[in-house]
């Protein structure tokens, strides 16, 4: 076929060339006739004019010329002329037609004896026009001839190119065919070699211990099954049979077959448990060629034992997840009864048990005597209380000896206890596991599972013991939360209501329509007693006072709203009875040597003004306390009090003194000893009495604290410092933060944070300019509340300083729990630095600890150069004390340490 292709193409090319040539020759002949007849028109016209000028008429010649001109323009006529498609030529013909018409008119005139001169002139012009038309026809004909010659040349070249291309393709196809023949020969040889190799491979394939088979990829017919596979599947007649029939016992291809996934060089690994051999295999599948056909080779590694271990691990993991879910139930659900029931349900379903239960021993455990039963199992809850004591004692003995009771087979228990056997048999319990719940090394309840799955008996004991631990934690947590809830409204020392309950009850009473009597009571000298005899003796005194109050006001609500403050509220009580009880309360301590208290009272037939009544009773109590201390000015705590200071115990007077600017803020600088520069300051308070004497806070702050007015001073100092910082921001180039002390009476205020932020916003001062100094010791605030407050202050940008570090043993615990920015070493530590090397080591250790915790450490009370040098050797370079500066009035501090803006 390839040999005939080139001649065929050549013949077709010749035929096409001949056809085109003939067509070109015919066109050329037509053009030649057109040129010739155009010349005929020229000559015939000259002949006609001569005849007409000679007086001879020739109508036939005129008609013939008309026909030729028409045929030249249309290509339609007896002369066989073709229309020449040249625009210039056709325009010339049209001009000739017009000129011919003029000549014919002139001939008519000549025949009428007109002069022939005009006809002669017109004939000469017409001759020239005919000559131009002939030339135009010749030019068009020459162009057509050149075009035809070019077309013929291109055609010849194209034919040659096609012949060359076909020749090249034919040569390439011939080479490709030769290569394919070689490949076919090689493949045949390879196939024969592979067939030989397959036969040679069968020997070692039969020697391996793993099952190996080869099956056709399309027909699933088995080509090979090694001897290990023949033994596993009990067959020798396998060749040609379907792999899914021999190896899987199926009648159709396996839905999990990996044939569609097989590819050259790809190994597919998967696992499967075989229903015939009852073994679990790790399978590796590969696409191979077997005797010239694509086939699947699969090797099966017996992983049954490994699978058992894997399943055991999975069971353990499932058990752990189940325990985690149970713990979630216990800790997410606030209702302990519901959470325990959810745990029993989860345990029962996990072990596919008939029943799970929690039984109390001698009703020692709350939330016990619960059960979960499967849908087809009747409740056994009523039988818990009917368990014979002998059975319970047997279980308790087993718990003590083995830690659990495990019954794997009911028949075994019949030999030990017929009574127990009968109880279990009546409930169709074939297997049972029970573990104890202990509290303070005493068994209080039993967690049991009836008829758990046989294959899950192995590790059930440890799982149940773990759950018992978390159940006990949940119960203890619930008890603690209930106790905490009780404590949130009750004072633990006196069992009276606390401040939280007081605030809520006052709001409620204010909206009621009933009479109300209020007693505001404060124990006098309690802090002196705590300082002299210890807090234990002070607590005894508080309890004694509480007993007096409860005895006299048995039906009233009594609140301990502070360390030594109480409020008694009696409703629906006549004024006479209420006043008699107040007098009785006053008289109940008349003969007491140590227990003394001040009180004020108010009664009203309507409770809607209770807040005013409480304030009036509080004011009366302060007046009572003032009289008490005026008569006892020689006591240790109040030896500095005199009538000039006692007036500060009145809230109105204190506010008036502040308004008259009798309280002044002083600043003591904090110095960087390495440079002598001030990096901060502490705000302190001074009181100017009526004769202009400046009084230190140690002389009036205890009085304010005793009368719960110290918060007024704290707020005054804080606002004055915010005002000062605002002035500094506008006037000075560099601003240092100022630390402000807050008493524990201030820190217990519920609105403290909002109050401080409001003051900062009022003066547009960022909290970062303010450092709150907090001391650890105090009776008004718990550690938990103090830590919460510190976190809130920090969150809003305030810096927090732990003041007086070293004066209380509990400082380290507070330091570890709260995010302090600054730690201030107390002066008591500084005083021992020079004389006590152990103190120096302690300070060095504290310094390193603070560095690791990113806490700045400042030493207070530096008075000598020796103290400063010792502190520097310990690594402490930030100090505060008289060595550098005493507390200064604000204007003096500004002149000494502040630098105005340039």
C-alpha cells in the first residue's frame, strides 16, 4: 500500500495540473479573441467612415459593429466572445459605445449632405480610443498569463512537497514497523522467560510460611496458591477456580476487593479477618504479570495474636474514654444524684451488664442506693435494703482482704455461701463485680456490676475502683460547695448571717410593710485584745458577744458585717418589746471585765426607710463608742486619742475636715541607688489640726480604722493623686508612677474597682501611672477574695505592690498565688541586715526569686549608708527611706525631683 501511495499522488497531481492548464489555455484563447475583435471594431469603423465620406452607405457594417460592441461588453453573441472581467477595460468599452453613438449620428448628418470634416475628426478620435482599449485588453491578458504561470508553478511545487512528505512518512512508518517487530520478538522472549521464572518462583513461594496466592485480575481465577495457603484453606484443587470462592467462601466477587486500586509498582496494604480460616491477616496486594496476563498477587501475614493484643489495648483505651466520660458527667452536672445515675448508665452500657448500682452501707453515704438496669431487667433497688447482714459482712471482709468482690461463675459461690448463691440466682446473676467506696479509711458504699460481658471481666475491677475515686471526689466537692454556699451567707465563727446576706435582706425588708427594729453593735477594744492575747482569745470574745445577742434576740436576724461589727434586725415587734430587749442587751455585759461593746438602736412602724434607720443606729453607736474611749484614754491602743482627734470618728466631721483641706498628701521618693534618680513615689497622708500642728497617720488612722472610716481617707488620697498626675502630665516632661496604699476595709468594698476606674476617667489618668500597695495582713478579706481583686486590678492596668513583705508568714503563699508587680521589703528585715548574715542570704534569695517571677523588689526604711551598701551586695538597688528623703509636701517634692517641660 505504501508503494502505491506515491504514484497515486503523482497521477492525481498531473490530472489536476492538466485540468488547470486546459482551463488557463481556454481563458487565454478567449482573451485573444477579445483583443482581436476590439481591433476589428477599430478597423471596421475607419472603413465605414471612408465609405460614408465617399457617399456609399453600408447599413450591414453598422449593425455588425453594434453587435460586436454589445458582445464585448456582455460576452453574449454569435462571435463566441467572452466578457473580459477587467474594470478599466470595461470602462473603455463604455466610452467607445458612447463615441460610436455620436459617430452614428454624425453619419446620418453627412448623408443629409453635411460637411464630412466633423465625421473625419470624430473617426480619428474613435480610432485612438479603440487603440487604447486594445492596449488595455492586451495588458489584462498579459497579467492573466503571468498569474496562471505562477499558479502552475505553485501547483508543481506543492505536488513535489506532497510527494516528499508522503515519502518521509512512508520511510518513518517502515522504520516504526521494524521497531515494533523487534519489540514483539523481545516481548515474546520475555514472556517465555517470565513463564520459566514463574515456574522457578513457585518453589520458594511454597516454602514461605505465609499464605500467598495469584489470581487473574479480570476473571478472578486462581493461578497459584502456595502450600501454606492450601493448608490454611484445606484445599488442593484450586487452579482455575474463583479466588473469592476458594478463599472467602463467596459466590460473587468480594465487595472489598482491591483489584480496582492495583497499579504498576503500587503495593496495597490492608487487614481482614477471614471467615474460613478464622484468622486475622495483614494483607499486601500487588499487580504482577503471570504467564503473559495481568494478575493479582496477595501475601497474607497471620496477625491473629497481634490483633488480640491490639484489641486488648483498644479495650483499655475504650475503658479510659468511658472513665473520662463518666468524670465529665460527675463534674459537669451540678446535680450529684443525676451525675451518679449517668455514671451507672455509662458503666452498664460499656460492660453490656444487666444492672449497675451504688449501695450505701448503713446509710453512711448520701446520693447512694441508686441503680441503672437494662431495658429487660426489673429494678432491684427495693432489694438493696433487704440484703442479709451475713452477705454484707462477707463483702466487707473481701473488700478488706482483696479490695473487691469478683464472682466469675455463680456455681463457685455455691460452695462458699448458699445464702448468697440463692440471692444471686433469684436475680439470674451469673457474674458480678463489686468494689467499695471509702471515706477516711471507712467503707461507706459499694459500686457493683451484675452480669458484665465475660470478655471484659479482666480489668473491670481497676476501672470501677478508679470510678469510685472520682465519685468520692464529686461527693466531697458537692459537700464543699454546699458548705461554701452556706458560708457565703453565714459567718463561720458565730453562725450568724454575714454581710452578703445582710445586704440582700435589707433590700428585701425595705419593700415590706412591717415594723422594724435595728441594733448596730461594735465590740470595743477587740484589736487590743487580739494584739495582747492573740486572735484565739479575740474569737472567744466574739462568740461570747454572739451568745448574748442570740439569747436576748432569739427571733431576730443577726448579721456579722465586719470583724467586730454586728447588726440585729427585728421585724413585726412592738417598740416596747424591742426597747426592753435593747436595754437587756446593754445590761447583759455590765459585769463583764473584758467584753464591752457600743451600740445604737432605732425602731420604726414602717420598714421602707430601713437604710436611714441603720445609718441612725450606726451614728448612735459611734457616739456610744466615743464616750467609751474618752473614759478610757489611758488604754494602750488609744493613749494618743484626745478629744481633738476623737471628733474625726464622726463621718460628717471627717468629711468637713477633708473639705477644709486639713488632710495633706505627702510624697516619699523611691530611688534607684545606682544613679540616685527617683523612679517613683509613695503617697502618704498627714492631718493638720486646728492649731496648725501636723499629725502623723499613726496617731489618727487607728481611730479611723476602728470606726470604719479609713476608706474615706483611702479614696481621698487616690483622687488627690489622680488630680496631681493630671497636673504633672500637662506641666512636666517625665512622669513617675505613684503608689497608693489601700486598707483592707477599702478592699472589701464591692464597688472598689468601679470607683477607682471612675476617678481615673474623671481626671483622664491611665491606671498604669498608679501602683496599688496591698498588705497581706488583715481580718476583713479572705485570701481568695484578695487574689481575685488583685487579678481584676491588674486586668484594668493598675500595678500591684505587696507591701510590708516579711511581717507575716503567709506572704510567700500570697506571692505565689497573685500576680504582683512589686514586692516591698519591710523595714523589720532591713533593720536586721547589718547584724544578721542569714537575713542577707534570705534577701538575696528573695531577690533571685523575684527576678525569675519578673517582680520588682524595693527595700523600705533605708536610713543608713551601711544598709544601702548591704542591700546593693544582695542585688537590691531600688530603695525608699529617710537616707534619701523624708516624706515631702507635694510642692517640695516637685521642686526636688520633677523637671518642667522646656
